[in-house]
C-alpha cells in the first residue's frame, strides 16, 4: 500500500485533470472522497482498550457478527496496523482484497458483513509492519476513503491498545464517531488503563457508549460454580465511578479460544452460552444507543431545521 501511494502522489484519482491539480487540490479531492464514503455509513463505533491482552479484537469480532446476524449491514475495520487479528478470527486470512474503478473491495464474510485489514496486504503472516505514524495514518485513511463499503448500518472499528496514532487518526478522519466502547478486564492494572481510554474519548468529544468487563469469571465445567480468575466486578465499578454505562460482563469460555483459532465466530458456534448472551446484550445496547441518537437527531431536525442543516454541513 505504501508503494502504491508513492506511485500515485503525482496523480489525482478524483478528477480527469490530474496533471493540472495542485497538491492542495488533490488533498481537497481526497477529503471529498472520504466524505462521500462516510455519507453511506450510518453509525461508526470505535472499540478501544487501555492495554493489550484484554480481548478487544474478540469483542469487536463478535459484536460485528452479532449485529450482522440481526440483519444489519456491517463493516469491520481492523485498524490494528501492527497486530491485525480480525481475519484469523473470522477464517478469512487467506482472502485477497480486489480492486475496482471505485476503490478496494472489502472481503465479504457474509452478504452483510465486510472486513478490511492490514493482514490482507502484508503477504506472509510473519511479516512485521514497521511503520511510523504518517504511514499508519495514510493506511487508515485509505481503509476509510478508498474502500467500497457500500451502504452500511454500522462500521465497527477495532483499534490497537492505547491512545496513540491509530485512535487519533480514526477520530481525525471520521470526526463524527457515534461512540467508543472500552474493553477491560477486572484487574486493577487493566482498569487503570481503561480509565485513560475513557478520558481520551472525552478529550476528543467522542461519546463513550460504555465499558465491557471481559474475562469476568469462569464457570467451572464440573460444579458450575463461578471462579473469579481475574477478579469480578472491576469494570462495573469503574463505569460507576466514571459515570458511564456498564455494557455487561463477558465470562471466560475455553471454547472461545478454540473458535478464534479455527476462525469461527463464537456467537454463531455457541449461541446459548453465557458469553454469547453477553455479546448479544452488548449488540442490543449499541442498537438502542444509536436508536436514541436517531430520535434525538430527528427531534433536532424537526425543531431546529436551519441549525441542523448548518451542523450537518460542517461535518
């Protein structure tokens, strides 16, 4: 992708006057293309975590699949440039991204679930992506503005851990993100970092949809008692302290590890499990959340039509 970008720097893909377009005009055209692509995406949700190893990509995958199983058109953007795991979890890591006259065509998991990831471009899965911030920003810009997502109800964006380049790029490029979901585990060290993600969202004026407490207890397969491997209740307490919604607890399920390794979404293979029920509850909360936003938007549109038009034009 980086090489292709270098080759295209002297051309403009958005008009027929590429030789006469200045660099400023090319950038303006790129912004127009980005805005056009985003206009076909109703809702954008960022999935974040303060630290690695909390199961954020597992949450992103199962949330996107849950929404698609409910009949919504969903895109899943794997914005973890250095550690793209989404294709592995969905069993599509050997797939190829094709091109068209309008841009890149994302990989289709189901007719209503599409995925784009750096994993499709690096060739050998052992190849590291050794990029600094500007290249990562460029890649994420291409994933949003040069991918033929089509009409989507939801775009779920799986971000790498922390509050660095990738989350900043997504927030800068998309601007009107509907909200962020913070994934944490109950231990104090994970909760400390998750609080930073909450504050990061607030600093960028991104609403926080809520906190998910992942790996929250293990149900013993022999006695059916709950074992608090990583403690229980820390995420819920953090949500209460920070005055943001608590979206639910996802218990540890050994089958989830097996399903991720074999590329099968857990919510499809074990729909009656407690973890699958938790993911369904989280998906329902997201639907309710954007539904409330639609009601508020409709109210604003009807009561303050001129203000609403001006606000939409500035996006």
